[in-house]
């Protein structure tokens, strides 16, 4: 099948969420002098936050929690898990993180090279479960807007991947048929199974080479592999 439209996820697929978050959290660890509050290891702080954040995003993907709940919980839970008294939790920490992190520019290897190559051959689109303001910052600050015809953001559309409605909206906006479209993303639930349930093919971005379930037809470990398989 000759595809015409490629739909990409953003966070954890093009934009290196964990690396950018780590940079931001290291800065904030020192800005807020968390060592003086008894949090003696920035690495442990980042580890606990990453675990909590991934878990909360998984719940947000499937509509179990709201954006507000996610943002209220991820740092408060992290600080409490690390033994900090609730009255000592820095109140501006979440706001500072939200303002700084989307300005970071760490992308996965070969992102620009791959997208530039694919743009000459296909029409590219983004479908992100991220929030409007942060997604737009990530796209513009990294010069990604030159590649994508449409940027579909779940908060704007009102549906999160894996809901069929967001895929339907994205393909309708692109004037793309299901059979001529393919989804590329890192989330088995949101990207791969979401696309498959809608009837689209999907490619699993799996840089950590995790064991894949039987329902995953195709995977890549580096974005550059797309230049040889598409």
C-alpha cells in the first residue's frame, strides 16, 4: 500500500519528553533548594516524578482524570511519596515546570532529518494528547511546524487518543482516507491500538526495544528507520 498521509505523535515520539523533563527538574531542584527540604537526591526526585507522571498520563489518555487533576497531583504526590510534609510543598513548582519544560529542545535522534525526508514524499500531520499551550510551544520552539500540515491537539478537539473521534477528526481535516494513512507513536494504548481500532495501520516507536505484543504489526527503534520502510 502506498501511503499518502503520515500521522505522528509528539511527546515520547519526536519530542524527547523524559530528557526535557529531566533537564527542567534538575534546574528546579536547585532553584527551589530541595536539598534543604530533605530531598537529597535529584535523581531520585526525577525517578519518582517520572513514574507518577507516566501513570497519571495513562489515566488521562483514557479519560479517567482531567487535565487539572493531572497537574494538581503529579508533583504533590511526588513530594509526599518522598516524605515531604504537604505544608512544605512549593506551590509554584508545577507552574514553573509547565512554563519551562515546553521550551526545551531535545528531540529523538534523526528527528529533523527524518521529517525533512518524509515531507518531500508524504503529507505529515501531528496528533497529540498534550495540552494546547505546551504543544504549540514544543512545535514552534523546535522548528517542527515546517513539517506538519495539521497539528491536532486533544485538548482543542475534546477527545484523547485512543478515542476514534480524534482519529476521525484528524483524517477529516487532512482529507485523508484510512487506507492511505498510517500512525506513528510510542503509546501502545493511545497511538497503536487507537489507530488500529479506527481501522488504520500503525508503527510502534519503541526506542527501548520493549517486548511487543502480538497485535503490533510493525515497530522501529529509531525514527530514521522510517526512511527505509516507508
